[in-house]
C-alpha cells in the first residue's frame, strides 16, 4: 500500500486514514474494511510503529493508529466513532441492523471484540506477557514499552486474566454463529453483513492468522499471532475460522494489502 506522509496529507480534503504502515493492525484493518463496505474511499497516511510520530501528534493529537481525518473535522480515533462516521458518510446497506435490539446486539458484540477489555485488548496483554515476562514491567524498560503497557493497563495479573477473557468471547461468538447457522444465516446478527462480522474477521488474525500469501505480514509477527497458547487453541471452534474465511472471500477481499 502506498502511504502519504503526514505533511502530504494534512492539507488535503476528503477522508484520510492514518494506519500503522505495512503491518496488519487489527483496529486499522477493521477500519479499512468498514469504510470499504460502506463505499467510502480514503487516502492512507503513514504511522510509524514504535516511533514518536511527532508530526502525527501535532496534526491529530495522538501518535497511535487508526485515526480518521475527514476534511477539517476533529480526529476520529475510536473504533465505534469510526463506524458511525462510515455509517454517516457511506452508501449502500448499513453495517448496523435497523431494529434497535438487533442494533444493540451488533454493537455489543463489536465491543466485545474491539473495546478496552475485549478480545483484541486481551490478546495484546497476552502478547506483552510473552515479550516482557510474567511479572510487571520494570520502570527501567524502554520508553515505548512503558507507553504501550500503560496504554493497555498491563500488569502480570491483567495478563493472567486475559486468556480467560479471550476464551469466553470466542465461546460467545461460536455459540452465536451456531445459532445463526441453525436459523439459516451466515452472519452474526441478522441475515446480512454487519460490522461485528468484519471486526471478528480482522481480529481473528491475532490468534489464527491468514496464510502469508493472503496476509503478507512479517513472518515473525505471523508466528507470534499464531502462538496464542493451548487454552485459546482448544477454544477455537472451527465455525469461527469458517466464518472469518467467508467474510474475507465474500466481502473484504484477498490478498490483503498493508
């Protein structure tokens, strides 16, 4: 994917989407999928992982990604706000059901995947534990390590609890998909593509990454994602990956580009 620099992007109009360049960050890949599904074009802007990104901070107030910048509007950095932006400016079928109860269910499932304390958050905590050891991170650790650990509330205790949280969410998703399949639907809520389907597809790569030919990420990252532990592997109902693969083939498209 060809990225604009912050200097190139900041004075443009239209939607510019700040992404972690050349890696499949699950929040960034989800944002891309959501805007694509709603027919919203965007210009990708480079965020450099594990770097200060001073120009990005000066423009958006944040060093993280993804961030949606529409014209001169304020930055949109939260996954739910990005979804609502796509709903507002996009076209075609909505990614949220019309019925309020189904809409609440769709957003709630999405939050279990994307929000603080959810699936992606918990997987990050487990990955930090693998990188930095079973205890709390030393105050003498590098600045970027301390920043990420503070951002996710990392501690040895939080990491220990995270696997159970992931397993519980995976069980909920699998139960929902089995229920929907019995009712004749391929999707998590209702009978058409919803935001929560896109979120699960993108976040599933944190435990069962697509083959490298479909998701050409750095091999070391692929190995780290695939090594999610025995508890997670045991909880990975085949219906979760069958659903993920269907969403990619039918709606997102392969191979991925990042």
